[in-house]
């Protein structure tokens, strides 16, 4: 039951992300999408990793 619920939530979230990116693409704005891929309960340390640069 929990798996089904999580699957529904993640599908909905992905659809929202895709719709938002689509709106950005047609906006004519210069944009960059940044997503937090791993959140923790630890205090911030001011460091961000650029995985694309590797």
C-alpha cells in the first residue's frame, strides 16, 4: 500500500517538474534549473557540489 502511494506521489511530482520546465522553455527567458537531489537534517555548510562539472 505504501509503495503504491509513493509511486503516485512521485509520478505527480515528476509531472509537475516537466510542466514547469515546459513553461520555462517557452517563456523566452534565460534560465537554469537547479534541483536539490539529496536533502538532510544537518545544518547547511555553505558548500554546493557541481556534479555536472565532473
